[in-house]
C-alpha cells in the first residue's frame, strides 16, 4: 500500500500516521467517493478521524460537504461542516449526524472538500 492513497481512508485501526489520505491544501475540487455497488445504505451518521499531527499542523479536516446519490450524477446534500474545530488535533475522532428524515437510501456517498 502506498502513502496518501484513497484506500488509506478506510484503514481505521492505523493511528501511527504511516498511511493516510488527504488532498492538497490548494486543491479546491478534492473529493472522496464511496460506491456501495449493488447495495444501498440509509445514512444516519458518519465518523472522521483527524490526521496524526498536532493541532494547527498537517491537513486536519476543516470544511466539507457529505452528499448521497444513486446515479453518481444527481446529489443530495446530507451534511455540511464549515470551519469545524472538532478534528484539529492528533487522531481526534468525531461522529457527525446526517439529516435524512425520509430515510432515503443511496449507492454513492461522497465527501467533498468545501472552502
């Protein structure tokens, strides 16, 4: 496995900082999409762990949008975070709620960088 690869985003037990995924600081169009293939999920929450770096160092998640789709074309916004301070530290974990009152199911979930 190579460093910085999207597959590192699901290495849940790896807290050493050896493998991780992050976009470039100046990449305004960064995203990470999960395709559940033949399955559909009804999202209620999601959990993110920060980078293995001290506060205000490294690429800690700060602003993003979570969206769902069934055709990878039309997207429904499920959550937005702007200037979120909850992940500004080493290996911090936080679970965020998703607004999905109709319990709509999705094949694709995307985490898109937001400025």
